[in-house]
């Protein structure tokens, strides 16, 4: 499938959910931990992140970007990475990703590349995705009425942002009441939260309030769903629990991120609601050589105009590149098989690649 293969290799990507890379990786232990999403502790002494799908994928696909042979051994890889230094490693990976636009979740962490650094290092454009829980913490610290402060800060912080993001999955999960709370309930909950210090929002009323303010804003609202670290109860991050919320969500685009292992459930929601979109960011990186499976499952039911690309890269700059590399390989393989079986035409396959790579993101986020 030469035309499809060539197209997939070169197609420009919009990475619609990504974070800054670590400015300093420091030591190999931290690097290897950066290749593990779910475990919040240092890896066990007997273990190595190189002995995982993502570790093998780093050796297969990232090693050549650093001038090493494909499948370079872990020690050789780490030595080369250390020799080049973090700045050069980041430059190599971000420019090799073929990403024209990075939509960056700026919600957490210090010591990571900010928007300007992401733009400078990659040569691409950057857009900001603002976390609702961060807005809530700013509103808790502000003077006066909480709801007014939240609305004002949300408006100011998103004036130049492309979207918002909720980590409700990490703050109690999706099951339960997700209707809009009354003004009186918001006032009482805010008073309680402020009295308790106003940090790390877990109050359900205020979390619900933030979601509806984001819907009213109208910019795409991203949700962490599925796979994450173990602080998030995976059962409660199943996007099917968002059904009632989605029924009330109007026209504002809702972006279901990561999705694994609920990509089929997410695909169903993308079919069921005009405003629901899905991606397999993060999951593709961690599934490595098995990622064509999730790419295939995501497009079983989800309409092709509702699927987006993201890496969810955070930490090691490898992840900003690897997501793109694995997605290109995976979509090429999955669609190539459909064309070879004469189920799809090559022309249609190329058109769908364009939709997922950048077309859908440009439309939903209003990118030029
Ligand atoms: Zn993320």
C-alpha cells in the first residue's frame, strides 16, 4: 500500500492532549519510573521499565532518533541519552514527532517545559488546555463569592486557551450525581472548602459546578478516562459512568482521553452523542507493539470524525515522539489490512488518516 504508507509516515499531527517534558531527567531510576504510568512508587529493585511493551518500544523506535541501532540495549540507550543531555534529547524527539500543534495541559508539575519552551524546542505551534481543578483552587484563594471568582478566573485563564480539562477521575470518579448544583449548595460547599484550606479539590458539589461552567464556556472539555495512576480507581474512570452527564452536556465538545481498557465503551459514547470525541493517547505508548489493537478497537464503533490523535506525553521526551511513531505505524497497519481485504479503498483510508491525524482536531478546537 505505497500511497497509504507514505502518507501515514508524513501526515502532520495535532497532538491534542500533551504535557511538558522534564527539563531534567536526572537519573535512570526516575527515567524508568517515567515509563510507568500506574505505579506511584519507585519501581521494585528487581524490576525495569525496559522490560515492558513501552520499554521495548523505546528501544525499537526511540534509539534510532538518538543515533543508535534499532533495539539498542538499555545500558547503551541510557548512556547515549545521558551523553546528549536533556535539551538535545528533547529537541530530537519533539522535532521528529511531526507534530504541528501541541495542545498542552498545563495543570501540574514543576520542572517541566512550559508552553513557550514546548514551542521553541519543537518548532510547532502551542495551545493551552486549562485544568478546572486548578481554576477552583485559584477561586478558593480569591476574595469574595466563590462562584463569581471561579467564573472570572475561568474566563481570564481561557481567553487564549483552546480548551479545559477535568481530572474528576482522580477526585472521586464518575459514578454518582453529576447534575448541576444549586447556587446555595455551591456557596455552602465553597465555605466549607475554604475553611478547610482550599487545596486539592475533592468536594463533589464544587467539581460538578466546575464542569457546568466549562460546558457553558463552550470550548472542548477534556476528561481523563480509563488508565491512569493507581490513585485513580480504574472502575470509576469508565466513561460509561458519564452517560447522564453527557445527556446534559449540550453542544460543548467532550473529549474522552486515554480510554484503555474502555476504548469500546468510549467508542459507543462517540457514536451516541454528537459532541463526544475519543482518543487513545497514553494507552498507545504503554501498549507499544500491541498498540495497533487499541487503534483498531477505537475505530470499530466510533465515527471517524470523532477520533483524535494525542500522545499524552509527560516526563521523558521520548513519549512525545513515541506516541506519534506508534500511532503512524498502527494506523498504517490497521487501515492497510482493510484496504488489502478490499473492504476499504486506499483513498478512503488516506482520508480517514487525515481526519484522525489533524482534521478533526482542527475542526473541534477551531485551529487555523
Ligand atoms: Zn494527560
